[in-house]
């Protein structure tokens, strides 16, 4: 579904990624692991169109590079950035609904997508009316996931979702991803993580990024 | 100072503050969202005024109902804001958003110089008048003083309408929400499908329309001369900086402070009238470097 071939990416003329090639199929959960600074975040931002890149990127057969960055979420790609980046002037609910509002989705469609978000992340129901600036870092990650889920019907990109999460919240986050897998088996998910062990039970495949290049790409043996 | 003069100064100040606010709010909106200090804002003010005078004089000369000069002001302002503002954004600003702020300032300053001369080419250097809206509204008696209704009622009402419409637009409409989101985080906004380029364009055009509207509404009470744009950009910058750049409600309050202080200076000590706005700005910025309502880190509108 997503296929990168010989992709180089740079930010402000500084090359970050070199010769990245991999494909992700529907229903696949891919762990993108690597040290800090290896280029994991840049890889996700490249898929979203926020870097200067060369090479070939195809999404469901179409040339992704020809699609303006703001039109990519409309293809069914959701992105939850590492540092949450909620809109502090809005409430939690408004943050989650904003993508649907921007995409001008109908009322019933919006409501059913919101139900899907609440099914995956029940705690967001209660957080709803609070201003986005007031939630804790961990709750913010949940909200960012909810916001990304609004549009991600095909592909979900999660940047270091477990980073800095208290163990209880990390557990809840993992459970939420489990529920998402259950209700949406065809969704492709790419998760970045610096600790490869954390995702081994969850992801079916691990791609290791090292200094801007792919080091290894192997499917995980199910140990759990 | 008698009560009469105090009341007169207050009304003068109110009328003046209303015009100041209209121009300053556009400047502060554009800065708040785009991060660009648009020096050409002064030209949009001046050209809005000239366009209004031309259209108004034509309407009157053709024998149309003089009340038509009111919608005429709005038509002229929107036309100038959309056409000229739209062209400036599309042709120039769009290419320099990621560049150094000094370069951005230089580019808008260059646009200002070009428009200033264009203005001279089109309208010449002789003063223009178009006081029809002032005369048709007549006078009212306020605080024991006969004053033109246009200045003490219409201008403040127009400023309030702009203030509350803008607030409503930003907080309760789809486009407003997109503007707020892009202001806070352009990349995160793009990642949820917001077209940031379009948001920048719309914001600039709206801001430009406010500048032109300020000029249009100033036409009945001001004689239009070359250099009025330069004067206004410096003044409205003083208002925006006193409030804190990007602060919309703050701009209304600092426009009032500066407008009223200036008109009191006219009556009490005319020699400091010209420097009054800057005196206030300097005093405020000495105590609060981010302006009266400015915040330390986050850019907000």
C-alpha cells in the first residue's frame, strides 16, 4: 500500500535520510526503531510531505510526492507527532473534531468516526470539554492519537507514542492500539520507537534505521 | 481646562481612535498569523482612501443618492484589499515566509515605496476631498457639544462592528478555526489537512481589507495628501506594538489610549501632539517589552 523506493530526504539542505526503500502492506504493523537522531521522525515527516525529498513514494499505487502535504491526510493518512502538538486554543473535543471539520465531513460521518475514536480511546469522552493546554503529556498523547484517528482510515503514523509515558498510561495506550487493530484490521500502522523490545509483541515487522539508512528489515517472531 | 474642552478632546480622541484601530487591527492580525510586519499596510490605507474619494466623487457627480457613498466606501475598501492585497501576497510574500524577518521587512518596505509612487502617478499630489458621508449624517449634540454624527457615532460603531465580527469569525467559523490552528503550529495544521498557504492568503487579504477600510472611512474627515500612508503605518505600528503584536482586543484598547491621549495633547500642549503616540509606546515598552497584552513565548491572535 505504501511503497518507498530510494528515497533521500533533507531538511534545510541538510541531508538526513539516504536510500530508503521499504513497503508496508495493509493490515501490517511496522515498528520503526533506531537511536535518537537516526531519522525516524524525518521518515514519518517525509511521508507527510514536510521535508525536501527525492526518490519514489507511492501510496495505493498513486505518486504520493505529487500530492500536496495538506491533501495527504485526505487520502486516509493520520499522523500523531512525537511532541503531541495539540492546538491549545481549542478544547480536547475540538482538537479531535478539527480534522473532520476541515475535511468538511458530513454530520453522520463525523459522528461515526468520533464513535470509533471513543471506542479506541474511551478516556477521551471525559476529557472532552477541557482546554487542550491543560492536559498532561500522557493524556496529550492519547488526544493526538484520537485526532490522527479521525482521518486515518488507511495508514496511521505514530511518532514515539510511548516516549515519556508513565507505565500505566503506556499500558492503556497499548490496549488502545489493540482495540484499534480489532475494529480496523486492514489499517496499516507505522510506529517509531527507540526501544526495540517494547514493540516486539505488538508489531509484525521491525525496520531498524541507523544514521539515515535502513539497517535491517525483518518480521518478528511471535514470542507472546 | 474647562469641561467643554475635555469633552471635545474626548470625542476627538474617540473618532481618531476608531480609525487607528481599523488600520492597526489589520496590521496586528497579519503579524499574528503570518509573522510578517507589513510596511505596505500604510499604502493599502492610503490607496483605500483615494479609491473611496474617486468612487464617491463619481457617485455624487453622476447625481446618485449621496447615501450611496456609504456602501461606496465599503466597495472601494474591499476592492483595494482583495485586488492589491491579494496580488502582494500571491506574487511576493508567498515566496518569503520562510526567509529572514529582515528580508521580509525590506520586501514590504519596497512594496510600500512602489505603491507610494504609483499613488502619485495615479492621483497626483493635489489634496482630495470627499465629505459627502459627513454632511448627510449631520450633527448630534453629545456631552453639551455639537459634533458630527459621522465621527462620534458612525466611526466608533464601525470599529466595534469590525472588532466583534473578527472575534466571532476567529472563534466560531471553520476558516477562523483554521487560522488559529495555523498560527499555533503550521506543520501540525497541515498534518490534519489544513491548507496553510490558503489560510495565509485569506488572512493577508482580510488584513489588507481592514487597512483599506480604515482609509475609506478616514476619507470624509481627512484631506488626502501624499505621505498619509507613511504617517499611518508608523502610527498603527505604535498602536499594535503598545498592545503587543498580534493582540486584537489589545489593539482596540491601545488605539483608544493613544487616540485620546493625542487629542488631549492637541488642546493642552500642542507641541508634543506629534510625539504623543510614540511617547506612550516607549513608556509602555519600557515597563512591558511585549506590550500591554503581549505574552512571552507563544504567538497568538
